[in-house]
């Protein structure tokens, strides 16, 4: 049987970890969405150097481990004289890593929009940036809501990487409680439940939006 006394006795640590995990997830979600959108536009921009930057970013980041990206911020930057707190280093690493996947998702959404719309917008006098902002991206986001939602769910789960660098998240406090109580199974079951409290509502929301968009086609 699961010992619920552990949850009660260490509720303050569990809640602190839950709050920090939620905070890191929201910050990384907003940051990766913004950065990913910029990179996606770079990938299909009519300017060659921007194409190279966008493609290089996506291919490089997607093909290295998340842990390595986080270590670049946590260990690499201090070597250059820039010291970040573990929480900030982990959140930045998570943002940069997730942005590569978001960029590829948004790029696919942009490519799904008929080219005629972009050409019509440009012939009407809109600049490339205005065309993307007002015509293409709003439609692309509707197309990619389901896969983007899955990326956000993965982001929440990947936030457990903060525990490796003492980022004060759920996994960090789970490890701390487990070390203090010599109980492993029960502690990590509670940690898993806290993660589910974030990911399950996101999963239901993504499913709802997917069904709603399908019904409007």
C-alpha cells in the first residue's frame, strides 16, 4: 500500500516542486513558442542567410540530447563568466531545445497554406513580415494546434531535467525526499501524480481543440 503520510509530511516540498515545475513549463512554453515561430519563419524566408540560420538551428538542436543543451547553459556559460541559477539555466535549456521542435511543426503548418495566399498578399502591397504576421501564421497555427499541443506536453515531461542540476523542480524534491525517508516507490508515485495534474488537462485540451477544428472543416 502507498504510504500517504509521506505526502502529508512533505507536502511543502512537493508543492514547491510542483509550483517550480509549473513555472518552468509556462516560461519555457512561451519562450519556445516565440523562438520557434521566429526560427520557422527563418526556415522559409526568401533570404538565404536566414534559411541557413533556421535550418542549422533546427538540425543541430534536434539531434543532440536535451541534457547537453541544459549543460551548455549550466556549465558552459560559467566558463565564459556568465553564471546562471540552476532553475534559470534549466528553463533556458528547455526553451532552446523545445523551440527546435516547435519551429519544425510551425514550418510544416506554413507549408500547408496555399502559396496563392502569400502571393496575393504581396501583390496587395504587404511586406513579407506583414504577410506572415497577418495572413499566413494565423492560419498555420490553426493547422498545427494538435501536434504543437503534443510538443507542449512533452515540454512539461522534459522539465524533469531540472532535477539533474538542482533546479528545485518536482524531480529534485522527489529525489530529496526519497533520500531523507529511504522510500522510493511511494515518493515517485506522488511525483508522477503531480506531473499528471499538469499533463492530463493539457491532453484533454488538445483533444478538444482537435475535435472542434475538425468539426469546422
